[in-house]
C-alpha cells in the first residue's frame, strides 16, 4: 500500500514535471524566436535556454516544428473559446475590457513579440491562421452561411491590421484611442 | 552626326534591353518563388530561369533582396494609385469590376501565387505591407485623423483575410458570391 501510494505519487509528480518542462520549453522557444531566426534555432538552444535535459525535449516534442505547432494550437484554442465569442457579444464593457487587454499587451510586448527578428512573426501568424481555420471548420456546419463563415475572419483581420499599422507607426495613439476607433467597426461587422 | 545618331540609338536600345532584362528577372524570380524557398534561391537560379547574362542581374540589382523589394514597391504603388482610391469611391460598378478582377485573378493563380511553398508568400506580404506603409506615411499629413490613417488598412485587411480563408477552404464560393459579401462591408467601413 505504501509502495503503491509512492508509485502513484511518483506518477503524478512525473506528470507535473513533464507538464512544467513542456511549458518551460515553449517559453524558451518563444524567447529564442525574439533573438534569432526560426531556421537557426536548434534543440540544443532550446534545452539550454529552458534549462531542461535534452530527454525532456524529446519526451514532449518530436521536433522544433511541433513546439511551434503546440503554441499555435493553444493560442488558437484560446482565441476560439475566449475571444471570438466576445467579438459577437452585446456586452460592450466586456469587449472593451478584452480589447484593452489585447492592445495594452501589444504596447508592452511589441518589441519582443511583434518586432521579432526576420520572418518569425509571420511564421507564427501563418501557423496560427491554419490552426484557427481547422478549429472553425470543425464547428461550422456544412450549410453555414457566408457571413457565419467569414464574419470572424473579417473581425480578426481588422484587429490584426490595425495593430500592425499601429506598431509600424510607433504607436502614436493610446490603446484607448485605438479601441474607440475599432469598437464601432467591430460592432457593425 | 551619323555616329551620334547611332550612339544615341544604342543608348536607347541599351535602356530598352535593360528594362526588359529587369522585368525578365522579376518574372523569373516570381516563378522561382513558387518552386522553392526564398532562402534557397540563388542569383544563378534567377539568371538561368530568366535566360539573361549574370551581368544583367547586377546591372539592375545589388542583391536578391532588391528584386523582392522592387516587386513589392511596384505592387504597393499600383495598390496605392489604383486600388485604394477605388475602395473609397461611390462608383459601385467600378469597385465591383475591380474586386471581380481581384478575386478572379486569385482563383486563377492561387496555386502559383498563394499556395507558394513555405514562407515566400508571407515574406512578400510583409515586404508589401512595409512598402504600402511608407507610401501612405508620405501622403498623410501630421494631423490626419485616425480614420484617415487606419481606414484603408481595415479595408485591405478585410479583403486579404477573406481571400485567405476563401483559398484555405478551397474556394467553395464563386468570386461573385464573395464580392456580394464584401461589397457592403467595404462600403460601411
């Protein structure tokens, strides 16, 4: 019994360790993406940056591409569950809160997350786009009408386009000004 | 005099040859972009594909990056002069005609121009975005209001987003159906 309990604890602990290693690896990968081109990132870079054993990497991922995949998948899931329903809500306060968070985060992290060296950002956006597409296809019925099918695309693209230009032009507006501009657009779409 | 005339003709002919070599090189580069990753394209590949002398390449461009730059620049100029004013027009027939051309071209060329291998498409879109941004900054006054500054971004992003999803979902709608969907959106923006 004692032995069983220990074995069980060990299993739980392994799972926990593994989960935390997975997340450490993903965070390390994201940090590396701000420093060098995706093509140049090696497994050695990642395990050093994450401070985990090499075996931990291969326990969680078959390749670096899978790390990117996993992050894009989680981001798409979050967008799908949290963000897209909000874009359709009539709860203006909640939408505003969420948009504030979105633009505020960008203003804090854009140097790291947006001005990422070379093509990394586009690579991530591309993978994310594919993931969102997959997830939406799964929930859409065959007879979804065109506005059901394209409405969320249009809204996300508006947000994405406005943030890109905002960043490119060195964020001259405050997040609040940007939100005041996009809120009515999102609502008419 | 005769000699002068010949010299002059020669100069004109050289200019013409040069112009046509430039355009051959750009076309060849675009074809190569559909076949291999940007990183793997060499000057040798380009001059072979374009069937021009190596010296012709270096007479026109300092590097491959400049070829991409030149194409993005011309595309941005075209968008800026032809397309963006149309998006603001009240001439619905003209806008519809232009949109038809836009979506119809996509439906004809998407395998080549959109499903480009790897990151090439995103690379091109990124460069194009920077070029459009530069050109717009040059014409915007310092006190442009926010809708002047972001309105065209929003419209272009809507078109871009809808076309991307249309392609990803194997273009189930006709160009006309897509236009009927995006026209009212563009007009309310």
